[in-house]
């Protein structure tokens, strides 16, 4: 440890002096490093005015409160199920700047007060809880603000993957701000039950696309990830979750449940799968079967161009999208009503493919058939994945 002018060290405690030389003396504590340096300076005739930790102008005795912090943190942690934790602390800018300035005069090779404080509290929490400090992706991040003697937890969300079927024609996928009354959604039905098991305080559903409120989601179901925020329990019974949702009488079923991670949300949302629909189409007059079949053939296997539909134009960018209709066949015909099976690329607006949306979709079945056509009922019956 090189001799330096002692003046910058006046008013510091032994620990804070030792922290300046944290890169030296392997296996020593900062307190031991400080004692060694002070002794070496005394032998060279340089006396350092060392103070008690409570009088130190850097730490101000904060390390003597480490046990108090760790005891309270451990008490609060007892409410959570977690595998590991990490810890971060905040000190005043004045403290950080003062320490940095002093350490700079000795080559800036020391350790910050934040790093030492995190380490010391972490050791005590490990002793109290039997849990390990976990640097990467911990279940709980503990935040300590020494300025206000406060502590807070940032708890990693719990993510559950699955697929859902929806049997209602009056249910949104997610909660909408525009609804002033309480309204069931796929998100709220699954999320409320999930949080009853996790003790979470919020939830969010991340879907692989969405269907309209009045469209049923049948067949193999739509993929989703439900997020439980600030969960107290993590190892929940997913079979129980599925049974509770499926027996709720809310016209929603979930299956294929498994635990997943946040990074899977982005992957899920980027997936693009073609879909098969069953559409009940109503015309303004009785439908001629042979002529209508020719109209379907004119769209079957064709590329269509769709401008953002008028019904969603206030919430989505006004773009023209090029999409493929892979197949369209007639399943049934009675008078002015036909049942169509449509397979289309991801992103096709099926209602507008039929109605034309005032010319915003081209070609469209209404123009090709020469009739005004609308969809009265629409179901997703398979997602091709």
C-alpha cells in the first residue's frame, strides 16, 4: 500500500480507509486493510486522524445498522416463496462524490461503499433466511435506501404459458379502458384465479394475436402467457389452475399449461400462424349456389390487399397489407345464408374479406359475387402451428 498524503483521510473510520485499498491484501476485510495502512503510515511518521464509524464523514456508521436492516428484510421475505435474492442500495450523492474524490487521490482502485454495504447485508440475509445471493435473474431484488432508512422489494413476475378456447361472443381478450363497468375478459378470468393461487397483486395476459370480441376461439386454442405480478407463491399447481378456470362457468377453457419466462413473451407475440375460420355469411338476397361457388373460386388461393378496416382505424396505423387467402370453401347453403370455411394468412381481416369494407379490401367476396355480404357469426376453428 503506497504512502500518500494523509490529509484526505482525516475524519474517516478504519473501514472506509481500508475500502480505498480493496484491490490489495487478498483475504482481508476492509477494516483489516485500514488497520494495516494506518499502521504503515504511523511507522513513516504520518499520523491519520481516525474516527469512530458513527463519526465518519463517509459511512456515518451505516454498517452498524446492517443487522437491523437484514433482520427487517428477512422478516418481510418470510411472506414470499423465492429461490434467491439480490440486493442494491442507494446512498446520497454527497456521500458517493466524497468517497470517489478521496479514492481518486489514491488511484481509484478501491471498492465503493455501495458494494461493501450490499455484500455485508447480503451475508446477514443469507444467515437469517438460508437463501442464497443470486446475481443473475433473482426471484427478488431488495432495494435499500440509506438516505431514508427504507427498503423495498422488486419481485420477479411469474409467467404461465397455455392455450385458451373462448366460447362467448361477447368477451374481449384483455381488459379495455373504455369499459366503465366490470366486464369479464379472457385476461381477467384467468388472471384473477391465477392471483388467488400466487397472492399476486396484478396480472397481464400476453396473447399470440387476438380475436374480435364477438368471435369464438375454438379448435386447438390460442397461445397465451399470463403474468402474475409480485407473486408470493411461485410453485403453484398448474393442474389446479386449469381446473379452476375450466369449471368457473365463464365460457373459457385453458390447457397445455407450463411455467415459462419473460423472454418467451416476445417470441410468442412475434409468431405468425395462418388460421382456419368458420364464417356464417348473410347476403341481401338468396344465394345462387353455382354462381357463388365461382365467386369463391375467384378469391381462393389469391393475394388480397387490405387497408386498415374502418372499425379499427382509430386505434391502428392506416396501412395497406398484402395477405394470402389459402382456401375458401362452402360448407352449407340455405337461402341467403352460407357457411364458409376460410383458411388465410395471419393478419387477414376476415369480416372485411367478405364485406369489402367500402372498397378497402380488394378483391373481396361482396364485389366478386355482386351481393352485399356480411358475417353474422365467425369462429376460429384452428391455428396452424
